C-alpha cells in the first residue's frame, strides 16, 4: 500500500501547481518530473529523499502522462498548457 502522506505537503503542492498551471518548480521536483534519478537523489532534502518512491507513485497514478517521466517533459508540458490557454481564448 502506498502512503501518500509521506510526501511533504509543499512538494505535492508544487507538483499539482506545475501540472495545472505550468508553474516553475525547484531543482528536486524538476529532476523527478524529468525522470533524472541521479539528480533527484542529489537535490532531495531528507523528507523528499525518504518519500521519493511515493512521489513517483503519485505522479504515475495521478499526473497526466505527458506531464512527466522523460527529459524535456517540463518544456513540453508548459507548451501544451499554453496552447490550451490560447485555444480557450479564441
């Protein structure tokens, strides 16, 4: 059973804001979103290091597929969000 309560509240808020609005994230969340395990481990504070499995599980289960999981995901996702906003403005 995955315990999402292990994820620091600020980390979860950051990831949700990124997914919903494209808001910039700190270096740890950027590394996780772009699937860079080495950098994520290097940049994590103690709480995020202990919750890394749960953070990735949360992304896997709740984040849209195109928003994370590969190098360049942030650039691609923010472009996607901007395109959606432009469509709505028409």
